[in-house]
C-alpha cells in the first residue's frame, strides 16, 4: 500500500510495462519498507496528443518515454519521499532506460480512514492491518 498510478504514452510492450512496474515496486519497498505483497499499481496509456507534460520553466526535457506517477499513500515524511523520488528515477533508468527527466511524481497523502481493501471495511481502523 501505496496505490500507484502510472500515466504513459501508449506503445510500450507488456515486457516493458512489467519492467517499469517491477522497478517502481522495488523503489517503493526500499523507500517505505512496506511488505512485498503490498502492490497496488494501475497503468493508464494515452495517445501522444492526450498527454502533455511540460517542464514548468525548469528546463526539463521530455520525450515520448515520459511517465507521470501519482502515489496515494498514508503520510511518509519528507526524507522517505525524497528517497523514493531518487530511487524511482534510478531504477527506471537502470531497468527501462527512462531518463530521470522523463519521470514526474506526485504524492497525495491521506489517512487510515481513507482506505478499504475490500469487504466494505476500513482494515486500518478495524485492526485487520
């Protein structure tokens, strides 16, 4: 658990997507020390004209390999988030050849009461997790 959403330009193979998701999971495990089985990842692919990711004046070049990651999570703290950002870009570059400039990450924090993993229960609140 965090829930990770990936927005990508369409065209990657299943093997490329698996490598990307595996690398992201490794970064998340290392940065946040969550159990290995906590893996929630959703990929949405877009036509090139449907995904515009500009550099907001930071002179960051983008290519068709751009990946926008939204991570929805319980509070993690600044140091762990910064570690995750670094690890994610390093692992995506090593495993997939994605340049760090092509990785944009946004973290959305919520609390224990904002999660239900199934059965209509808030497992963090009921003590199941």
